[in-house]
């Protein structure tokens, strides 16, 4: 700021020589002389009116700052276009200035180009400087780029591995994990791994509004995924999603994603990976260099040192067991009092048939709830189309039928008699599949209640003699009393003697 008022006061009121004015104001005599000449040239009155400020007075004498009088006007870049191009990946002001120079070789130099752009950019709304307390917030996101992984060495098939990123708000200690997808199970796996890496739990988790975290985005009251809420409750933390379309709310992790993409992906670009574990091992090596050896200039310490001082003392302890990923699904119980989850059927108590229930399933268990009350729990089965049934869930009639097994059928048949036991074996052997003969066996054994064990044993003998192998035949024998009638013996046939018949002696 040129001391125009002070110079003119000493010149006009005190009549101080120019040499002395220059000494007292630490200005050159030529500067003092030029200032007085400019003041007289513009015909300004002394004293200067109070409504004219120092900046306004200097502008009247010297014009706008940074503009040299008489210099030709240089071509002005299209600053909105420059700002949009800067948002694209790998584009810098240096690149844009070189393109500007190609079109206008006599245009602004690089320093002036940057100066004018920053001045134009300064007209936009100010950005709030965020400060985060130690151990308060953990910012979470996925990087935009992926790491190529060869999943089939013979065909060369390549699959992209997504990079999960977590960064502590206080120290900027960063963590990354490669996952196959960005879906909910991998999202939970990334959260669990991050808590284990930081050896503690922050007070708040700050994700964006991705569907894995937020079901319905809202500026005032976002609806967080139920499974993600359960995970936060298990760890004793809370979830604070960012505002929709406000990436500056999580500027910490956005900056970290950029660092990870440059720090990790740039170093791993020429490496070939065949397993996801290889990618995570390489990421761990790069993160050790970023967190433990790279010094932050504004603090003079590494991220790890800042974490140990700022964040670590304020983190909550980890629970004894990590959170197990669970999914929720609404199901309707069928007429067979089972629900289907991933091509496997699980039973519920028979009184809840046709009711709509909620199933919570993990990698190892399936829990079924109705109105918030758990009504059944099972071990997780494979998606093979089979059934997992608890006997207590079945009606008594179904339970009796379901309890019949080949061993129990043989046991009941042998209790009645050996002929019936032999008949049961013949019935089962006559069917293409053993289970197809169960109902016939159950029906035959059930005839004991009507006709008694002794008659049933005799009927089994009669059925074996006449080659009967089904329930209707045995029932008919009993109803007609054939079990009490001996089987007629066929008469012995005399041998035929004829000259054309050689007889058995011929083959001796």
C-alpha cells in the first residue's frame, strides 16, 4: 500500500523536502516525486474527502493493480471451461496452459495464467475448513478405479478388484482392501478389516449414500441399511451418512481416494496378480510406506505417529468377536411349513404356515422372525434344493410318518415275525428307489392294528408264496381269510418218455 495520504500531508501541510519525505516513508525519491505529480495531474483537492478510502485513492492515481497502462489486451481463456476440464482425471493447470499456448502463442505466461484462474475461482462460495477430533470419525468409500486380476491362467480372463478405502479424520491414517465387488457382504468385510487395522472403533462412521449403506437418501433423515445398522450397534458406533450430492462432506476420504489411486495403482500398474490375496499383500506394502514413512509437511510427522497421538487414545475397544455379516429377507411360509432361501428349505412351527416372516441369514445360520420374535433357527444349508426340518415343527401325523426309516421298518417287521421281515425286504428291493417302497411297508405294518400280528405273519407267508409284493395284495389276503387257508400243492408231473427225448443220461 502506497502511503499517499502521509506523503501528501508532509508535502502540502508541513512543506517537508522530498528527500526527507523519502527517508521518513522508506520510499525512493522518484516514487515520492511521481506520487505528487500524479496527485496534481488528477486535480485532487487537499485534504482528500473522508469518503474516498485509501484503496480508492490509490486506484485513481495508479489505476487497477496488475494492469499496465498502454499494454495491449491479451486473449482471455474461457475460465469455466478450464474449471470443468480440471475436474477430469489427470488434467492439471500445466496441461491446460500448454493447450492455451498452442492456440495463443503470445498469450499469458504460466504464472499469470494460474494467477488469473485463482482470482476467477475465488468468486465462488467459500469452502468450510473442517477439523476432526481424535477418534471421532472414520470416512469410508470405494475408489473409482479397479486393479486387474487374472482369474484364469489358461484363458487369461481378467477381473477387476475394487479398492475399499477408510481414513481416520484426525490423523489421516489410511487403510485399503481389495474386494471382488462393492456389494453389501464385501462392504461389511471392508469395515471389519478397517476396525482390525485401526485396533479400535471410532464414534462415527461417515459413508456416502451408496445403496450398501443407505437405502433411501435424504438430506434430513436418511434411511440406513438395516444390516449396516446392526453392525454399527455391535461395535458401539453410529452411522452419519453425508448429504446427498455433497462430496465435500467427506473431503477427507475423497482426498484419500485420490492418494490411494496415485500411490497404489500407479505403483501396481505393471504387476500381474492371480489372486485377491496377492493384491491385498501388495496394498499392505504400499500402505506401510504411505502411513509409516511419508511425513506430512504441515505436521512434521507421519500418519502413524499422528494416529498414535491423536486417534488411538480416543478409539473404543473392539468387541470380542467381529461382526458376522447377515442379510434380511421377507419370506412367506408355504403349506409345507417351510421357507426357501437360496434354494434350500427351512422349517418353522406348523402354526405359522402361510404367514409372512423375516429371515436373517449369515454364512452359517438362518434365523426366522415373526413380529420381532424369533420362531426358528437352523444351521445354514447348501443350495441343493433339500429340506432342513425340525421334528417339533411338524404335525404329529407328519412326524410319525417322517420318523419311519429303513432301519425302523426292519425293526418293526422283525418284531412281528421273520416272514413279514422278509416280505419288507422284498418290497423295498422291488422298487427302483428304496424310498418308493416305504409307503407300502408302512401300510402293511399298519394292518397289525386291524388283524393282529399272528394273522399278519401268516398273510406275509402267503404273499411270499404267491409272489405278492404290495399293500393291496396283503390286505386282500387278510380280508378274504386266505392267510388261514393252506396253499394248494401242485401235483408232481411224471416224466415224459419218448424216443426223440435224449434224457439226462445223454449228457453224462
